C-alpha cells in the first residue's frame, strides 16, 4: 500500500556515525517500501569515514580502511565540511519499469539548481558528479552514489561545503580521479539545506523539515 501522508519528510540528523546512519536508512527504507511513511530525505554530516560502492577498485584507496556498501560508485570520503543527503524516495514505474536514469538526472538537476541559487556555475561533467568552474579550473564539489531496493532509493549525495573536507580526499583517488580535482562551495549548511528542500519539493512534492527527534517519535 502507498502512504496516505499529504507531505513528505526532510530530517536533519546533524553529525552522525556512518554505521548508525546506515541503520536508520535501512529502517526507513523498509518502512517506505511498505508505504507506512512518505518519501523522506536525511540531511547530515558524517564523522570521518571512507566508503566504497559497487564499482570498488582497491588500487584507488591503497592502505586505507574502507566500509563497503551497496551504493553505486567507487571510493569516496565523508567528514566535516560536507553535507550528505540521503533521499529515501519511491521510484515510480514508467511503462512497467523503474526509470533509474531519469531519477538520477532529477537529483543532479536539483543539486545544480541549488548551487546556482548561491551564484555557482554548476554542471555535470564528463566524469561522475557535479562540478563548478572557479579560478579558471573545473572542480568536483558533489558526488552521487545510490542504491535502489524494491523500488526505493537510499544512500545518495554528498556536497563539499568547506575546505577541511579536501584533506580527507587527498589520501584516495575519489571515484578513480586524482584528488586535486576535488573542490568545495563555501555555503552555510542550513542555508543549503533550506534551498535543497525547496528544490526537492518542486520535483517530488512538498517536504516538511523535522528535527532528528521526530524519528524517535514515529
């Protein structure tokens, strides 16, 4: 059955460990699959951690301890100075099939429009991720790695918002790229969340912000 909610949920988890957050994602994933909750987006920052996805290439993180996940993509870094966005959304079928590519494009466009509202020239480049041009150079400022299970998405997007995050990337080849391509957008965390919620609402229907305590109440 589908949920009967009139709006979707956006929840700010603050700073949270990767394993703890994955448990929350899996719980919400199961509930969304059953239709007992609406589409839900988690906003958070992780404690420093390296993860890798289904395109795992060990040579890109030699000597680094990583957490292997179900998401798409290769190795990446999460830590302070980065806003992580996990959309737990129902993907609707088109002609009897789930159109994952169109869903990914919608997410890319949401991030691009959000960054443009802060004055950044954002775009999808030849390599994965969202890029911006500044100082005459192209820099990758956002990464995406999704998983789809029984028609519902989880894992998601990371947007670099502070210079401190670049140190974490310097120890790996993020998504197989030289770490020097990584950059960041200097945007206030709460301002960025507010704009992202607005852009998600324009595409997927209204999202209402809730505190992390909301998860304990439902």
